[in-house]
């Protein structure tokens, strides 16, 4: 569904991504694991067209994303839940969800009913300003907003960041549920243990290069992964 080949990305003189190739098959959860500054967010932002690549290929569902306007990428049914959530603090929960939809009228109402069914807590708080939600609720809202566009695939950037252990568990089980409904997921995480537990496959990114790749099970058993990312 998503295929990246020999991707190179820089910020001025800083070469952030060096020849990264990866793929995500239809229906999979694939994790991208790596330390702070490894380039995980850069890869997601480049897929979404928010950052320009220097070279390489990014194909999604047959389309060449490097030739697609960022504003049109969402029409291809590829959603992005950015780092730090980026909800609209001064809008209500419901208004935030509306911002995520492209359908209006009954299409939007149906999408919203789906989101509320998955996140009853958002329904209870639908008239509350999003900025007053707890961290975990804001994360649910960010995921809910992505679901409003009825995506085939969601890019998620550290959904567990800043959440208590209980909410981390909840957000990972939500990701798994969303995937079971047929949505493919590329998950960026520092919480390697939780990410690998729900993933089919994973890649380890070190200073802009893929250093290890394999099935989630292979990575959980890999001595280097255990030492550097699982604290074992
Ligand atoms: N706007 C920018 N201008 C210059 N350098 C940047 C910019 N954004 C990111 N970088 C650099 O690119 C590298 C990769 O950053 P990126 O945010 O992709 O890392 P990350 O793996 O997502 O890290 P984290 O886990 O801390 O979120 C870092 O060295 C970072 O300093
Ligand atoms: Mg990041």
C-alpha cells in the first residue's frame, strides 16, 4: 500500500534521512522505532508532503506522492496524526471532528457516529473545548479526527507520548481495533515494547538510516533491539 525507496531528506545542510526504503502492506501495522532525532517524524512528514524530499520514491496506493500536492494527499485516503496532537484548542470536540471530515451532511454525521461509538468519552465531551481535555482524551480526539476522513491508512506519530501507563495501554488497544476494521497503520513510537506487541513488522531507524528490519517477533528476539530499545 505504501512503498518508499531510497528516500533522502535534508534540512538545509543537515542531512536527516539517508536512503531509507520501507514498505507497508495492505492491512498491516508496521512500526518505525528509533531514538530522539533519528528522523521518524521527518519520514512521516515527508510522506504527507509537509516536507519535501531531496530524492527517492514514495508511492501510496499506486500514486506518486512526491508529485501529489499535500492538500490532495488526504483525498487519497491517507491520514496523519501528527506529533503533539495538534488539535484546535479553542474549538469544541465536535468542531475538531468536523475539521477532519471532507464529507458534509449525512456522510459527515455517519462518520461522526462511528467515531463516537469508538470513543464514547468524546461523545460525552462533544461540546467541551478541546484544549480542556486531558492528554489522553486529546490523543483520542486526534485519532478520531483522522478517522473522520475514512482513511485507508493512518500515519501515527508517537500516539503514546506523555500518557500515563493506563492510557498508553488504551491508546494501543484503540490502534489495534482501528486496524482490525481494515485500516493500515504506520506507527512511529519510542515505546518499542508496546509498538512491537501490536505490529506485524517493524523497522529500526538510527540517525536517518534503517539499521534493522523484520517481523515484530524477530525484533523482539533481536539482541540489539533488546539492549537498545527494550531495556533488557
Ligand atoms: N525544521 C527542522 N530544521 C532543521 N533540522 C530539523 C528540523 N526538523 C528536524 N530536524 C532535524 O532532523 C533530525 C530528525 O528529526 P525528527 O524530528 O525527524 O526526529 P524524530 O526521530 O522524530 O525524533 P523524536 O523522537 O525526538 O520525535 C534531527 O536531527 C532534527 O534536529
Ligand atoms: Mg518525532
